C-alpha cells in the first residue's frame, strides 16, 4: 500500500509539472488530477485502517 501511495504522489507531481510546463491543456489534466487525488485519499484511508 505504501508503494502504491508513493507512486500516486509521484504521478501527481508529474501531472503538476506537465501542467506548469504547458505540455497539455489544463482542462485535460484536471480530471486526471482529481482522480489521482481521490486515489491518494483512498489509499491513505486504507493505510490508516490497517494500523
């Protein structure tokens, strides 16, 4: 789970870099960032519940 969380956070950083570099339109990246954020929240909740 922790590896998954690490990968999701890295993906979010990459999406932010791509957004700031104007590699893709921000409208196209918003749904991806939202989905990524939701997945991070789910994984964090699962990690907290395991302990």
